[in-house]
């Protein structure tokens, strides 16, 4: 194999990453898993800020987010339920249905959503902050899977349109 590498010890990574700013971003859910701790269920999920939408931090990943599905604390129960339902609406669910957590986790991967990013402090080091998804809403950007879906008839291509 004849591949060569140009090495420069002065041109190295500092190990620092750019913190995603707080705000709203169009994102895709890239990973999700069902979690359970002390009888409380949640969805752990990761998002990637979409590169096909003109916005800051394209391609950045916001990892280790948690959506709590229920709360035994009555003070948080209503808010938890509203956040859960908003998340599911953003992922394309509608109406009233009984959902299996394992199926939901499989189905939400790849969904485009609008995320609200907030910074949280590291519990052990107050100087360090991490981006976290605080709320999920339906995407404001439509993604047309089939660019020819609205076409009413055959597509005409002349010989002049061909590259060869």
C-alpha cells in the first residue's frame, strides 16, 4: 500500500470541544434506549443537529439525554406527562394509544425533531457545562422523502439532458 501521511507535531488537537449554544435546533434522534431505575422508566436518547438545515452547530451530537416517562413525585407528575406526550407527538405519534416502550425506542430512531438545548453543570466540577435536550417539539422543517411525489405525470428527459 502506498499511502503516505504528512505529520506535524505542531498541528494537534487541544482536546477541547465547542459547547453547543443554548437554543432551538432542528435535530435527528440517532440513538435511543429504554431505561429502568428503581421502578421508574425513561428513554435515553442522543440527537445530532441536522446538517441539511442552515443553522449553527451542524453535525454536532448532544448525547446522554433522558426523557422520564413517569414520576412518583406528585409535584412533577403532570409536567412529566406533558413532556412525555410532547416528545411522542414530535416523533409522529397521535391520538390516544397504549404504547410498548421497546417499540417506541425502535421507532423514534431517525425521527427529525426540534430540540431545545440547555446547559447543565457537572455535579463534580461546577466549571464544566454540558448541553442537554430540555424539550422536544415537532420539526418545523419538512423533509420531502420523494422529490417526485407531487409530480402528476411522467418525467420527460431529452437527449440534451444526458451527460453522455
